[in-house]
C-alpha cells in the first residue's frame, strides 16, 4: 500500500481528467494511478482520479461547480540548482492560460522562483533551493484575512494533532514590509505524518479563503484512530459530511479509513455503488457500516 498518509484532494467541476492529463504534459514524472466512477452522488456520476507528480500523490474529482480552488493552498515544487532549465520549462507550461502571482525571477530567497496559478486554478510555487530534496512537493498554507497572524498557531496545533511531527525553519517579516508585521511568519516549514508542509502569513486583503476546492485527505488505520483525529480537528459542525470536516482555521480535511481506499481500489462497480450510497449518509465514517455495504450484508 502507498504510504503517503496525507493526500491533497483537488475539486473540479467537470475537468478533472483534462487537468490531470495536462499535468502529465507539464511535469516529467507524472503517472495516473487509478480512475473510478462514483455513481449517483449529489453531483451525479463523479469521476475520481488518483495520480502522482514526482512520486507525490494527489486525488482529483469531478463533483460540480460548488467550490473554486484558490492560492490559499498551493504546492511548492523544489528544484536543485542544476535543474533551473527544468523549472523554467515547467513554469512556461503552467503559465499558459494561467496567471502569475509572483513572476518567475530571481528573489532574495531563491536564485529562481515563480508562483503561478494554472488554467485549472491550482497554484504552484516553483523554487530553486539549497536544502536537500527528499520530496519535491510540499503543500503550502497561506493565512490571511481573519486568519492573518495565525500561521505559527497553526503549526503548533498541527504538530499536536498529528504523529511524526516536527518544526522546521521559521522566518518572520522584516521591518518595512507593511502591512505585514514582524511578528508574522513570512515562511515556515513543518512536518506532520512525516510529510513536509510550508506556511506563511499575509496581511494583504484577499477575496478568497481556505475552502473545499483543495482539501487534505488523511488515511487512518482503524475506527479508534479515525475518531480521535475527527475529534481533534473538527471545529465547524455544519461542515461535517461524508468524511469531510473543517478545522478552526477553515482548512478542509477528509478523514478516511484505509479500508475505504482498499474498497475503492479493488471493488466491483456494484460494490462501489453500495459503498458510495452508504458513505453519502454519513458525517464521520463508520468502518463497520462501510464493510457491511461492501460485502452486501
């Protein structure tokens, strides 16, 4: 079984497969792992795709025009100094029909860096780095609007909630970069479940915030573990549905048992239909009930 415990989930209206095919043309190491159809969801028949970029797993779904992805969660892609040509190639493909949030250029913090939102509203930060690269992709959370100044609080919270966690480097804004304050994080890294994430505060005004357009799937081993994570993370009762929740910062998580992943990977279409019908009625997932539906008992 694949051992990446936290997997980003990308919500699309109808263009998930088109987007995933686009990423296979952009990144040199991209592989589509599985396609499945979840029938008779509230959005109709929803196509689900699992794919890897640089051996980092993502999931995408066609689920209707309910949520639009935005740069509050982006994906930092790391490159060595010897790979500037590759970075430039990736950027040139992502920017086509997309837009630059920070143009590709040399910055104080990187010899080559660009932040781009692609044509499917997924945002990527491409960065040349001196740090050893163990995994090329790190999800990045931006704390802004009502959340500005809470990035450090979030790091501490996630380190308490998740196992195999640690804090990385922290860099605060220097004076002269108002409206950002010197007490706010310009950039920080933290590890949860042995995966690196980055985060930052930004005091500018934005017309978007964390939403379900990009969520984070956490796959857990058993009901006890699932219940514990649900209790620690869920802070918005009205957002609890089909294994989804929102934490106190507004970040969306899907708390999922590994058994569901196995069912979706190996089940027949009839089994998938029964499991889908069962979990659409749930808030927090009940593993025993899902297994009964899978085996038609």
